[in-house]
């Protein structure tokens, strides 16, 4: 399939689409199935590339994975899990960040693991130093080898006390997936408590683990000797739901997102309302629409949960180019997440990025030469352009910008959007977008 998309913009997106399971939960629940000595079933699974990548890696380790993509059901059996060949693992180098989470489960099941060099969106350096430090604290030995790392646990894995320098989602998941079968107790301070993390804890509890989350974001895990499989239905993808909400605002449209769930989106909904968007919530989803009249400029600071999610800001920035006045976005989670604004400025937006922290939140990036604050002046008329998609969320923003702009744009690198937005061409068609792969 070519990945050049012709977009005739200027038409409001109107209609209904369905959002299924959360990309940033489903991939981790798939890894958790490795720990189960009996079969597992995961429901509400979206057909996205991240799921395929993790399914392939599981199969390389002799885990049977059956995926009914129409029903959105994954079935796993890891009874016969075995070590994979290094060259097969290396072939997956750069495909995703998820492989680093295979370490704990494979060490518990096999005593060793080969992990390919990681991929994932280029939105900063995205190191794995927290992950490797945590694994060493559990007793693992980490060796750089070929296109990845070789990990062993010569004296088994034992519980430990971890305090994260930053509430990292991945490092929290690394700790959970390793501690549940380690000898003894583990304490994790400054943990991430995103809804996707809480759903992973629910899965691990179903499997037989003992995990508590205290009010001070300290997670305590008591290691157990065996874990069984699980049956679980994923929470919905709140990032995709918010992306379509921003698309409705930016194009002056009206989108019903079936499957969207209010509790995980409260902070986004407050911001959406402050900008001038409107929404109606029912038991099956959320209707996001532009009620008419001007949009309002606002100040946003991204943060860990329950703050405004970093993945929500890129699509919303496109809507802010249509708001009256100066909006400010202080990105405190990633140091380099405004690269997508270059293409928006090329379309007529007026976005200036700054190294300073333009906000009150404690931030790791101030005065370190990272352009992690942005000021958006609006409203501006967006013009059609030739666009190259930079990463998943930035790419969706470019799509929204092309749909907002008058005229015909050509968007290349569309394949990147398949990583996290299921059937997005089918959804665009359902919303009346005038788009065509060429
Ligand atoms: C997860 O990435 C998500 N990805 C990201 O979504 C999301 O933006 C992020 O969490 C924050 O919510 C998946 O779940 C697959 P982090 P993750 O560890 O776990 C630094 C999307 O578009 N850090 O919470 O990799 C890191 O550099 C993606 O769906 C270290 O310094 O994020 C960043 O500044 C984008 N060392 C901060 O912590 C480490 O060892 C937060 O990263 C690990 C992280």
C-alpha cells in the first residue's frame, strides 16, 4: 500500500466512529500473558501495528497467539514458551518500545532474554536507564549484544525497593511485570498511576498476584510462585478518543466517538470545554462538537495522570491555531515533542517554540536547550501543503491540519498513523472526509 494520502480539506468532520482498546494498555497485557502458565484471553483489542509487533515477538518465543481482529479478541497460550533465536529478535530492532517489557516475564519463565534495540516515536531521547537499573536491582545481569541486549538472572529475581526519578509509565510497568513473580516483596515509589497502569494491575491481580496502590503513589507487590492466565476486556483508548475530539473542534465538526469513556478523559474534557468545544456523554460514548462561535485560547501544561496527557497536546494544538488569541503549551513529559509544529507553520499557523518553561509545573527541561514550550497565535487560516508525517501523534495532527485547511494537501508517511489509530481511513470516510490514498 502506498502511503501518500491526498486530502481535500475545509469540510467539517461529521458522523460516528468507534474506538476500541487502549494501544498503551493492550500491548502490555499481551506481555503479561507470558507470565501465565494457563491460557489467557484479551478482548476489545484494536487492529493496530503495535499489536502485530508484540504478537510476532510472542510467537518467536513459542507462545501461541490467535487474533480475531473483527471480534477484537486475542487468545494466548504460553505453556511452551522457549528462548527465541537472537537473529529473529534482532530483526525486530527499532519496531517498538514494548520489547523492553519482555525482560521480567522471560527471566521468570526461561532465566534469560534477548531484547532488540527499541523503536517508538522520536519525541526525545527516550532512554531505558530506569528500566535497566530496575532489572539490576531485581538481580538481573544485563549485557549489550548485537542489535540489542542479553539479560540473565543467575541467582533468580528477588524483591527490591525502587524509587523512580520520574513517574515513568514504562518503568512502572517494568517493575510490575518483574516483581509479581520475584522472591519476596517489592516497593515502588513515585510510580505512574495512569488508567492503563491500573488496568495492567487488574490483569495481574486476576492472574494471582498481590499488588496494592497507596494514596502516595507507592505500589507494593508481594511476589508469588505461580501465575495463571487471565480473561480481560481492555479499557478504551482515551488518546484516540481525544484525537477525534480535537479533529471535530479544528474542522468545525461533530463526531460521536462510540466507546469513549468519561472517567479516563476528565482533564481533557475540562480543557476541551475551556477552548469552546462542547460534548455530550452517554453510556456508550461521547459526542464532541464545535458549537459555533469563536474558540478561546488557553494555557496547558502536560503532566502525568491525572494531569493533561502529553499525547493529547499535539492534536489539540491544531484546534488552538483556530482559537482567538495566544495559547501556551508547556510540555513537561518529553523534551522534544513540538517538531510537528514546523509543518503547521508551513501551512500558515503562527507557533513559536521556546526553551523556557512557560508554566508553573516543575520541569526537567528548563534551560537545557530543549524547545519544550509553545505559544500559538490565532486564529490563522491554514493552507494546503505537502506534509511528511514525523511520528504517530504529530502525524495525526498533520492529518487534522490538512482536513482543516482549504485546498488539496498530500500527506506522506501515513503508515506511521497505523501504529496507533485503528482503521483510520475507514473512520475518515465515515466522517465525510474527502481523502484518497494515491
Ligand atoms: C508511554 O511511553 C506511552 N507509550 C507514551 O505514548 C506516553 O506518552 C508515555 O507513556 C507517557 O504517558 C506506550 O505506552 C507504548 P515514560 P513510555 O517512560 O513508557 C523518561 C504514544 O504516542 N524516561 O512515561 O516510554 C522519558 O524520556 C506514546 O502512544 C527516562 O528518562 O514513557 C520521558 O521523558 C508516545 N528513562 C519520561 O521519562 C527511562 O528509562 C516519561 O517517559 C524511561 C523514561
